[in-house]
C-alpha cells in the first residue's frame, strides 16, 4: 500500500497504484462507493461499485484499475482501458468512484484521480509513440457531481446518450500536454 504526500498545508496527495491483473484487483472486492443514505437512489454508484468489485475476476489484459491510496486505504478507483489505433492512444474510462467515507471534499479526490489518469495516459502515449490521446467515458445523466468533475478536467459532453449515460470526451495532442 502507498504512503501519504502532503502537497499543501492540510491537503493530502494520495499514493497511486495501477492494478493490471485480476489477482491484484481482487483487493477491490470490498470497495464501497455506494452512499447508504435511506431513500437515495444513485444507480451509477451501484454500477461503479459492481464493476470495480468484479475486476478481480473480469479484468481483461488491455484494462487496468488506478487506485488512490491514503493511510493504507483505497479511497478512489478508476477502471479503464488503453488501446492504440495507429498513432492515437484511446483511453476509455468505464468507472470512476470515490469511497463513500471520502466524499464531501468538493471533488478534490475525484479531481486528483482524473489528473492522475491524464498523466498516466500521456506517459503511456509517449511510450507507445502516439501523437494524440482520446479520452472517453460515460456519465449517468443524473450524476451532476461527475459532470462537474468532468468539466473541471476539460472533458466535453457528447450528443450521444445510450440508456441513461451520456458520453464525454476530449482529444489531446501529446506534445501540447503540460503535466
């Protein structure tokens, strides 16, 4: 497990761990991002939690999970896939989740996770000789907190809605990215 890094007074930067195998991802079998508030129905929380918990048995070779660790506790996770098409790296983010006990910080943990996903994609694109990156994900149409986080990250909403999920994305030239 990781250790803490303080990047500003009182602000903690999590340690980051990339889980690339089903065996490594088994540690997420008890990860909880579902808010247990009575009467609150957030189907996207249940879907993200289920996807992360299943990663220990269903993670494919092109998929990984990025985990944020604070005080030896997994506080956030993102399930994603990296695929190269010519000189373009495509990152599809299936699920992003912040542990229920770490919410209410104004999106700080989610923003840190998204920034680390971007850094990881840029590093991977450079290693693979890619010139551009396409970030794509989907957000439930009622998940306003995730929409705000996506906007802060620079993602833009698409016009396509499948079921209750809208696709969001952004294309970046690797040479123009400041990390």
